[in-house]
């Protein structure tokens, strides 16, 4: 097991911070940071957390730092549907429900869908049953030929956006399972010519084709502002919006609101 000093050094290097930069931000001496990293002094739990906060270490990894320093974990990880997270779960459900008729979903740090609204069902038409068995993974769903890939006109754009997002995520907090997902679906293997590209001065939409209908969507990401639970620290809401009037009209008329023939869908919260 790595020592707390070794782990802090790894996080400091990952954030491209010098010992002096970290010391100034944490209001301690650079010598103290050096002594902690070399194991010549044992930091208090409060010092570990102060340094971790300045390095923007995720809550899950802050627990690991505390354990390495000989302290008990500080942050709990509860199921999203637990009583302790009832208020947060209810907020997520309300956000998803309020976003209808447009699709929205909640996903975890590995891009597994944990909640979705009813508008997502329409996009599951024709998806292979094994891709919608829990845990339903957004990356696999989008890029697997048995998933959405055949319906995404600008697949090269979508792959490029996902590659950039997950690359940043892995750089910020390495994760073996997410890295394996990246290697399988996103690792560059040559010219990215697997679909048309859309030129835009504003944003890059996802262009879906369902029969004669073409839908242009863009998305926003929402996270909890001050989470103290690991589950809440790691979930995000991805909400999709129409990028043109024609797409908005399709959703307004409800022509896409039909259930998946597989009979499966991502999990949804009560109250929807």
C-alpha cells in the first residue's frame, strides 16, 4: 500500500502543482509539505483533508488518503435510493421529470445510467437486449454497433467529444474500469472517419436518424455543488435539448415517445 506521502505526491504531480504552490494554497510551509511527502512527518487528518481539498482530490480518494495516514474514512458511500439520500434522490427525479419531453439521465463515474426519464425509452428501440441489462453504460450504448451507433449520423463527432471528456476524467482521477471502457470504445486507432462531421460555431450536436426523422440534440451536465457523500460526488445529470425547431417539434408531438420493443429501459425513480 502506498503511504499517504506517496499518494499526495502522485496527486500533486497529477495536478501539475509544485510543493510551494500547494503549500501556499493550503497555508502551510513548503518544508512541511516536503516532510509529509517523504514520510518524515505524520500529518493530522485535518492536514490530509486540507491538502486533498487544494488538490481537488475526489471524496473516494480522500478516504484512501485518510486510511493511508492511519485514520478512519471521513466520507460515506450510500446507495442512491437509501433513506439518507432521499432528498437528493427526490431532487434528481424531479429534475428528470421536469425535463420531459426531452431525454435526461443520471450516470455515475463509470458512465453507468442509474436513473433516466421516460423520454429515453424511445431511443432504445432496436437496441440489443444485452446492452440494456443493468448496469446500462452510456458509452457502450452510444458507440456499440448494436446500440445507438447505427443511428448517429455524426458518429465521429460524438466519439471525439466522448474521448475528450473521458480523457479529462481519467487524467483527473484514474479508474481501471473506466480506462478499460476507453480502450475498448475510444482509443484512437487511426483516422476518425466513422461518420460525418457537423460544422458549428456554437456547439457540437448529436445528430440522430430514426427512419425519415433527423434529430439534432445538444446536452448539458449538472452535478451536486457541495456533496459530502461519495455517491453524490460521482453522479451527474446529462440533459438533452433540441438544437433546432424541427427536433423540438418531434418531441412536442410525442412521435418519439414509444416504448422499447426489448421491454427494457434504464432504471427510473418513483414519482415519474
